[in-house]
């Protein structure tokens, strides 16, 4: 297929683009190359005729129409988004702009392109919108998110993603755009921007800096390796039913403190010069409005799409640590430039 991937120079996007090209698809990556994007993540595709990177802002509606007209895609996989909860607390407007207005611009561009198609090309076209389980809010000690879970976003980030989900779903109902939506749990793996929990803890531990754990450390997340997620997205694109939503998770619930202590144990083995790394753990003021627990029931994507995660959390976490230790050239420019590991999302008392 010919596929346009928005946000393809980001963490999940680059894993997806690498997989699509390896599978023999022709891919046009659209990315504004904002702070969290890194063209180095796509370096393995340098010179590959199956891939092209277009630096462009998804909020530029005329440009998006032109990109789709030129690329003539069989599908659009829309991943471009502002994604860090802490940053959304500090500056929510950027999240509304990219996640809401940008998604509408992509819908409009996809509708315009879809209207030019007929026959088999029209029947084949798909618009896959990639979202998050955070739109569902916070779970108690029991239960799981499913495709029928009521939306209850609690942060500016999750509210903006909930709005984008609703816009995409409305585009399917109102104009007949053949849409698909996925809602995924927390991703981890190589090439993740180090503001997120796992890479931040790895690099802080490597540098002997404190490992800040929010609140009591007992907030629960359901973790999935980014390459398992990419495989699920390809399966949803190829076999998903238009108009349907698919929740994607790996049934790997862990508290934040469990993840951090597991990382410390791995660092003790792989980088013993700094051991014991758990001496660096520091409990800090909690994130405002911090959701207590996320967990996904992925039965639908497993049965309808035939997907299942291939990686165990323990081994994939160790592989992730090893990747960061071996790829200083990827993260060092970030750490010395646009993000040094500072705390984001603090709310000042008035």
C-alpha cells in the first residue's frame, strides 16, 4: 500500500514507519519536527525509495491536502500529537492546537482525497486515528477499559485526545469517511523522548541523578512495547472494520515504583559502576490530577485482528535499557539541548 503516516519521526510513529517499510509498503512521513521528533529515528531508511519525509505541520490544512494529493495514499495513519501529560498541564493550548485542530485538518484532507476515489481505491481507503487509553479516565482497583468504556478524560492532554477521537468518529458518521480508531496503553522501547518515565529514569540513573517518583509510586499503568503496538496498528489497518475502535494493551500492569525498581535492578547488572541504583529513588510531589490506574482488555483486537504481543515486559525492559546504553549518540543531543530532565507540569499555588 501507499501510506501517509503523520508524526512518523516521533517515538511510536518511527517504529510504525520502520515496520511498514520493512513489510514492503511505500510510506510518506509527515512531521513538523517539533521538540519530541527526531529524524535520527528514521536513519535506517536513508536512501530507501520506499520512504519520504515531509516536514510539515498538520494544522496547515492546504498543505495537508496537497501532501495527500501528491502521495495518493491507500491509507492515512494519524499519529501526530502532543502527548506528554505534564507538558499539557503547563501549556494546554499547544495540545488543543495540534491534537484537536490538527486532527480536524487531517480529517478534511482525507475527506477531500477520499472524494476523488472510486471503485476499488475508494473501497480500500482507510483513515486510522491512533489514540490513548487516557481518554477513559482513571480506573479503580478492579476492571479494565474496553471499547465500550465511557470517556472521562482528566488532564488537558487526555481531553484533547478525547476531542480528536470524537471528531474522527463524527467524520465517519457524518461524511462516511472509512475511519478506524485505536486506544493504546503506555508504550516503552527504543527512541522514546526522555521526558517519559522509562527513558528519564534510565538516563538519570546513568548520570547518577535522582529518580523522581510521583506521589506514593503506586499509580498503575499497563505497559506495551512500541514494536508490539506497531504490529497491532498494521493489523488494524489491514483487517479492521471501518467505524470500529480497538483497544490495544499487553496485559502488563505495573505500579510506577515497580517499574523504577526493575529499571534499577537492570542498571545494576548492565552498568554496575553506579550500583546500587535504587539509592537514587526519590519520592516527589504528585502530578496534579494523576490518574490512579489504567488497564486494557484487548480481547477485541486479539480476536478480530489476530494480534497478540510477543514481548514479555521483563525482557523487553532490559532490551530497552541496553538500547539507551548503546545509543548515546541518539539521546545525548537531546539531553544537552532541548530537554535536560527537568520537572514539568507543576502547578504554582495562587
